[in-house]
């Protein structure tokens, strides 16, 4: 055991913020890449002389790659370590972004986008693993919330800032520049980030907690596949997994895809007006994510209660929209989308915290990586499902899809939110007082 001196403890508590800062930069670009194609879609159609459906497939390549790599991300984080994992795969993402900027045809653009998807897929889970090694248990939810807020800033940058860059420099140079910035982050990760305090010769955060709490428990030594078996055989894991599928299906399906057309078709908003309303989703993430972490840790002292409260509010919002799909003013819609973001997106920080707390910290990467399959599976299912619902109704002339179609869509989302609410009652309270 490494001596748990005051100097070593201070070093741990100080240096971890440098690590968090570097990994936050990396996570910023995860969200930047996730939404970036929506800004340059029209330019890609013209430059590659292709169709909107092909560009849609190009955008979905990111999500398929991201979802595919979540379970391996957990295993790699718990085996070779998160620092090596993030460094290697961010290098792939940097190369993919630069390749995308140089792409002479749509085939090379697909190759670049796939590399980006694979590369950034290995940031979130390793970061969760590192947070579990450098921050105390009662600090984890807040740190996860701050990280998710950084993702919200990435949403704004991936839309507003990229739009300005594209106007000034063109989309090709913009993606080359993003690739270079990502490469700089790769260097920072390798130089600064460490998997755990012991890599610097300092005491583990668990030892610091033990000394603070006079707790003599020793860390477990859990083989990799035994950790994976523990995760999938834990009965309290599955209510969280199903909740993730439903909640993120709602968020990605409506907030990430059909919310914009809904505002334009039902309310007759211009693209700019709809964008103003949808920007509240990013602000909901930025403000709500750390706020929910604090509420869970300090005010409610619970994980289950924020789940239940947020799902109840989300169900009420969706019921309101279903009962009166075209009856709200623009300020009301901005408030609705802001609260929608908090209750369907910001709340995921409590989901990941609960998942981590269900298992020993030694398999944090495997547990969070496994549950992170379900949000993207939800998005992959709900996006086309909601599209099929809209296609089932006659289009309203040149005004796009009909109000009736959106009413049915909102009814499906409301029912999904009620099922997600029911899942929260089956969850285990993991907050340790």
C-alpha cells in the first residue's frame, strides 16, 4: 500500500482536475461530431452530387459505429486501461475527420465518417472509468453531470460554431481543422491523463475514502469475463437498461430528429425559428446535467427519486403535446423543449451513476459500457419507427406531415414515457448515505 500522506492526498485532489479538463475537451468533440453533418448536409449533397437519403445514411454511420463499440469500450477500459484506449481511438477519429475533409467522393466520405464514429465511441466509457478512479463515490454524479454539460456545449458548437466556420472557411477546411484539434487532444491525453492515482505513485481514491470513513474494505480482484457475467446477471441492471432504451429513444427520436420537422410542419416555423426552439435542448443539457447531479447528491440524497420525478414530468409534457399538438406559443415551446431536455437527456447522468453503483468500481467500465448499448439502440429503433408513423398519414400538401401524424407520434412517445416511469419503480436505490 502506498503511504496515504496529506501531500499525496492533495496531489490526487489537485491533479484529477487536469485529467478531467483534458477528457472534457475530448468529450466536447464527441458531441461536435455527432451533430456536425446536420449543418453541412446541403453542401455535401451538392459537392458529392448525391441524394438526401445517402447523406442520411452517412450521418447514421456514426451512430451504428458508436453503438457497436460500447461493450468493447467497457472491456478495453477494464483491461488495457482507459488512457491507452482513448489515445488510440481518438487518433483514429482525428484521421477520420481529416480524411472526411479531403474526401473526393461519397465513398471516401463514408470511410472518414466510419473512422470518426469508431474513434469517438471510445471516449465516454473510458472517461467514466477514470472518473470512478479519481473521484469519490459521492462526487461521481456531479462530475458525470458536468461532463454531460460539456456535451451540451459540443451540441451548440457542432451547430452554431460549425455553421460560422463553414461560411468563413468552407466545410472541407473546417473538418480538417477539427481533425487537427482532435490530434492535439490525443497528445494531451497521453501526456496528462493517468488511469488511476497509483500510476503517479499516489494512494487510490478508494484508500483515501477508507481513511476518511475508517472503512477497511479492500478492492476486489475481478477477472474480465466474470465482470461481464456479473453485469448481465444482475436483476437490477435490467430496469435501468430498459429505461435507457425508452428514455433515449424518446430523446433521439423526437429531440434529435423529428422535433424540428414538428415545429416547421405543425407551427409553420422557419428553419431558423425552429432552430431557436431546438437550441433549448442544448441549454437543458448544459444547465440540467450538473444540476441533477447536485439534486441527487445533496438535496434528495437518492438516485430513484430523480428518475421518477423526471419521468413523471416528461410524461406530463408529452401528454400536453399530444392533447394540443398545435396549441402552444413560441415561448411556451421553448420552455417545453428546455424541460424535455432535462428530463430525457440530463437525467442520463443519474442512469450512469446508478449503473456504476450497482457494481464494484473495478468493473465500472464494463457495467457502464454494457448499459450504454441501450441508449443508442433506442435511438436506432425510435428514429425510423416515428418516421413510419408519419408516413402512415397523408401529407398536408407542401406543408409536410400532417398534424394527425404528429399526434400519433406524440401518443407513442407518451406511452413510452409511462413505461419508462414504471421502470423507475423497479430500480434499486444505490445512493449510499
